[in-house]
């Protein structure tokens, strides 16, 4: 199972996860994730990630689609990956969707203290 808390998407099975990933790759074909920290405990790994990419394709979502803005985004994220045996059983992906939407120019920039 794969769950994105920023988008409220939850999918089961490898094929569904691949399809979800293809949508992100279409919207951000140059996307990359840089792991900045990893913490491991028993059957769980927590990864801090910086996701970066340029929005050059349509970004489809539950509330509609966002046409390509050609803007670059840099988004902090965390993934919690749990395994059973030698296989991934569950991935929970937390990312700052509001910052991403602000960087794309579809929301006002967040206020910082």
C-alpha cells in the first residue's frame, strides 16, 4: 500500500503505485529526490527527502488539473517505509503540498515568521 498524505491518494499494489508515479513523472519529467536523512528501526525506515523538479506537464489531481507552469519546485518530504520480510509492505509519503502549489503560482506564497 502507498499513501500520499498531501494529495489524500491511497493505492494498493505495484501496478497502481507505478501508475501514480507516472502521473508525477509526466508533470515533472526532470524530478529528483535527494535523501537528506535516513533513520532505521526494525522493519521501518524513515527518509527525509528534498524533491525538486520543473512543472512542464499537466498535473492531474482530485480537484482538477494544473496546466504546465514551467516553474521549478523544491519541496520537503518524508517517507515512512515499512517492510514484511524482504518486501515493502507500506509506504506513507508526507509532503508539503501547499508550498508546492505556491511555488507553482496557483496559491499565494506562505507567510514565514
